[in-house]
């Protein structure tokens, strides 16, 4: 007996409309990400001499090493 399965993926549901509060939250998050990226670019423009390498540990206004963060 043969299986006649349809291996095609189901169609995705249409996107739901966002509430005004959700749209504001997304816009605020985008602004924060842009500010963090701008600050990171400014920090990268002045590299640390004989630093530890990698991403700047204070890029999120706290000190982060190996996934642990400490606020100043």
C-alpha cells in the first residue's frame, strides 16, 4: 500500500496587526539599539591600548565578562 502524504509545509498565517503600544515599544527598542550601536562605533574609533581584545565590556553600561554582568 502506498502512502500519499503531502510533504509540503503549511502556509504561514497572515501577520496580526500590532497595537499602538506594541508599535511604540518596537520603535523605542530600535532607537535603543541604534544608540548602543552608535556608542559601540565611538568606542571602536578609540581602541584601548593593550586591552583584552574582543567586544568592549562596557558597551551596555555595565562590565561583562564570560556572560556575567556587573553594574557600575
